[in-house]
């Protein structure tokens, strides 16, 4: 595959992800639904102790330390939430780029990217089904990582 096609795959995936996240932001409120995520955010942002604290049971220390440094420098920004949404968007983009390798025409690429967005949107808009939302987030992250690792270097066979 040439660089022009790779760039087109990336551009389509990023645009579809941006549109999807904008739609999700307009339609739904973003909130922490699981108490673990709330606890992590509260500890590393300094809600409990008054200053950001990198020691917690839910995360490895280096990552937690990175977040506490961000919260110390710019405390008004929800760093942990941005990280969670960013990694989810990154996985969505990785999956999209890898899927678009199999399409040759632009309309096929666009149709497949929109189909991916519909499936993802449906999985996060299942209403008040916390288990489905939790699982879809984790599985999307894992799928993006696995797909990126196992289909690297232009291999079409996954």
C-alpha cells in the first residue's frame, strides 16, 4: 500500500472519530459511571488530600505520577477523563485504519468507517446498561491494541 492510501485511511479514521466524539458530546453527558474511575480521579487530582497524590491501588505508580504532575501544573483540566477518552478514540482510530486497508475505493472506505462508527455509537448508547458500556470501552481499547500489534507492517492477514 502506498503512502497516499495510508494517509487517506488515517484521515478518514480521524475525521470519523472526531465526528463521533462530537456527536457523543452533544447527545450525552460525560461522567464516570464506575466508582473505581471516580476514586482514581479523586485521588490523583487531590480531591481527598488537598493536593494530587500519585499513590493509589488502581494504577501503576509511574502513570499515576504523570497524572499528578499534570494536575499540579494545570489543576482545572480533567486529565484523567481526557486520557480515558483519548485512549478510547485512539483505539477507535487504530481499528479504523486497519479495517480500511481492505477497501480499495474511497466510497468503500467511507462506508466501512461509518459502519464502524454506527456499531461503536450503538454500543455506548445502550441506555443505562453499565456492564455493556464498561465492556465496550475495555474491549475497544484491547481490540485496538491487538489489531495494531498483530497486523503491523502492512500484513493483510490478521
